[in-house]
């Protein structure tokens, strides 16, 4: 062993297995090699953050090197090796086991995690398993995007959202009998209940996903299942908004022409509200999960983005629905304004009910649309802390604001119906 204040060089010969503790900061374990003799040379660099950049394979430098760098050079090929690193800074989060890949970026090189996986993270030690040997270390996220402020906003916001959604569902249950025979009003309440229910279940799965992501032991099957349900129920929210907008369009242009029965409208609504999200979510997991491109790295339970754009399976449908809803609202407003004259009784009640729904939809659509558009931007620009705070605030407040508008719309319609009766 040759050791300096910055480098430790060690060469060992072993048969069957090898276990080495390099300066009590990097541990190497090689299991049974089939009874053959092996020679292995290791060099541990204590400080390499000022020499090797923290650039990863997605060309992002948002993480930092948080462990000593171990160069492993075996005499014969080794395809099964375990390493344990003591972290340098315990305030950093989201560890990633990586090796220096000289082939990245036209020979410039970068940290790559192919063939390496995180085994556990506990008591300041990161354990990794790799199927090859080269130069290894760990990358971790600075605490800026995972600090107390974001955690406080996110978890308290989700708690407020869950309470608001439960209150919304309770109130809907209380006032359900007052809906009456107006088909527009009836389907509007069906949409509200299913939007609130989808958001409530999605929030619950979000909490489950956060618990799984923060756990020291990785659980990929549980994380995959959680991501599927989060994806499905958030999509259901947007597709129920689309179903509500399409009903609004249909009722605006076919108020007294008969047409679809209540049963047919419910079948269409539930097929669109839950059927379409189920198809998209199922296809997404079936295509990407077998190649490990479904969830984000480091056991984060959400759709992948950095290396594979799986998140587009949520972003594209959601933003497309927001755009369609804006178009429908424009058409409906134009049609309703031309119906001002000569409407009495049931016609007037229908017109005013539609107009109130339009006003509510005109507020709710941008609330959800802007929130998730901002969420997408945070994935594209992860270094911008301000965007993360803005998204956390909007994501926390959108449910409470939406709940207030749902109730305001409902009571306004009741007042209008009473007035015109």
C-alpha cells in the first residue's frame, strides 16, 4: 500500500473472493470468482471534485461528487463487484452510483450509471453494485431543491389538498338531492365528484411514493406500481375536465333537441374519464418498464425524464386537453352570448347554468394547466430553485382554489334556478 494525503494505491492478489477496506472510506467486495487467482489494483483519490466535473450522462451538472473516487483495475475481467462509500457531506440527498465513462460527449467523458445500482443508503454509507470495473464514485443532489422549504410547502400543501377534497366530496354528497332533473347540472356534479376523487386518490399515492422514495432500501416494484397509479389518476383528472367541457359543448349546441340520454352521457363520461387514462398509463408502463425506462433514477417514484422522456406520456395529453378546453370555452361563450334574447323559463335556467359552468371552467382550466406546465418546466430546468418553489405553491393551492370555485359555481346555479323559478 502506498498512501499520501490525497491518494491511496493498493495492489492485491486473491483467490475466490476479495474484500478490501481502503483507508476506511471505500470498501470493495468481490464474490466467488470460480477458484481462479486474480490480481487487482486500486487507487483511491480523496479529492477529485476540482479535477473531474460532476457532469452526468444527460449533460447535467446539478449534482456533486459526494464520495472519494475509486479506480479499480483488475488483471482479469470481473463482472460482479460491490462497493461502499462513506459520504463526504451528509446534507446531500438522492445518491447515484456512477462510473466515469470516457466515451460520453465526444471523448470529454462524464459520469454514467449504466450497469451500476444503489443497494442501500444508511448511516452515512452508500452501497453500490456494478457489473464491471472502472473508476467509481457517487453523485448526490445538493440540498437546495430538497430542503426544508420545499418539503414544508409540498407536504403541508398535499395535506390541505386532501382535506379540501374530502370536504368537497362531503358537500357534494349533502347537496346531491338538490341537483334536480337538469341534465347539464347533473353531469357537472358527476364530473366534480370524479375530478375530486381522482385528485384525492392521486394525492394519497403521491404520499405513498414519497415514502418509498425516501426509504433507505430501494423497492423498484413498489415504486413502479405507485408511479402507474399516480400517472393514471392525474390523467383521469384532465380527462374528466375534457368530458365536462365536451358535455358543455354538446348541451350548448343541442339544448332542446333530445339527443343523448342521461345513461348514454354517463357511459361516455366514464369511458373517457377513466378508460382513456387507463389505456395511456397501461401502454406507457408496458413499453418502458421492461427496459427500466419507466421511473426516474434514484428510486424517485414518477415518470422518467432525464434520460428517457417517459414523462411526455403525461405532459402531452394534459396540455392537449387544456388547449382543447380553451377552444371549447371560446365556442360556448360565443354561442351563449348570441342566445341572450327571447329566453324564458327552462331555457333561461339552462342558459344561466351553462354560463356559470363556463365561468368556472374558464378559471379551473388555467389553474390546472399552468400548474402542470410549470411542473414540466421544472423537469427541463432542474437548477432553477424559484421554479420549484412556484410549482410547489401552485400544486398545493390548486385543489383548495378549485374546491372554492366548485362550491361557488354550485351555489350560484342554485340561486339562479331559484330566481328563475
